[in-house]
């Protein structure tokens, strides 16, 4: 479950922490984690032995009408989440491409179709990402997700190394560090996505060898998720302050 929780939101946390303020960001992250844990706990508490997914629980307790409503709001959520994910993918990938080919492509903040730009990259990526929706055999995606997990650990290692380098060299400019800010809207939205495993929690919990430990293990998952996000975010924020 922790592997499923940790994802692309971690890429933006260091920058958001630095802009929002380390103390206020920590509070927002903690509150978001608690809210997600409490609401996810409801799913686990009411999951039946025969329930294979959350919608099974909804149908069993509330009936077919509410199951359809649940499918609608979940489908809408996944569509919006896909849009956000595409935006994150384009933003990260274009930054990499821009680093190597900045003399031959559009300026980073320029809206352009005359050169290779974020707009063109969005159209290019939309085709293979849309094709994923029509896959019937998901074995390939499962295999790819394993490498995706490895990339998260590589990223965490990179942030830690940059933090240590900045710390040892005394390059961290504390004047660049923001400690408190009320402008936490963007961070709060990102935190909400970062902790969400609600739609898959029943499926994961069905694999737990000791079903009586489900709530405890869910708590461990959210606690570890908070620790990982917090440590990476703080180290990343200080590393950014040390890079000038």
C-alpha cells in the first residue's frame, strides 16, 4: 500500500514546501494524512469478506442506486486525476528535454506550435496514454509499475545526496527558507492526492495474511507515508535553498 501511495506528488513537494513554509507545510501534510487515514479506515472497517472492491461494499450496504452514484463520482475523480497526471508528466518530461535541446525548441514559458513545445508534447503523449485505457492484459503495466517504484527510491536518494552536499559545503541560504505562510492551497490539493489509496485499499487488504491487523497495518502505511513525504520535502527544500 505504501508503494501505491508514493508517487508523482513527491516531485513537487520540495518546491511547494519551500514556497509555502516549512512549518505550515508540515501541518498541512499532517492534517491531510490524518483526514485520508480516517476516511480510508471507514472503507476497511466496513469491507466484507466477499467484497473484492469498494463498490462491492457500497452495493452490499447502500444498494445498487448508490453503487451507480459511487461509480460516477469515482470515474469523474479518475478522469480529473488523469488530467493532473498528464500535466505532471508533461511538465517533468519537457523540463528534461528543454535542458538538452533548449536551443532548438520553444522557450519554456512560451505557448507555441511553431516549435516543439509543451503543447506538442501533450498531444504526442496523449496518444500512448489513451491507448493504455484499452489494454485488456495489464501484466505490462504491472511490470512497468515495478520500475516506477525504483524511480521513486532513486529520486529520494538524489534529494538526500543534494541535501548532504549543500549542508557539508555550507551553501544553504537560510534567507531563502520560508517558515510560515497562509498560502497553502496548492500544497493542500497536492497532499490530498498524495495520500489517496481509497479506491484500491479493499483489494490490497484482501491479501493481508492476518485480517485482524488491517486497521493497524493501514495506520502503519499512513504513518510511513507521512514520514517519507516529510523527510524528502524538507531535505529537498533545503537542497533547493543551497543550489541558489
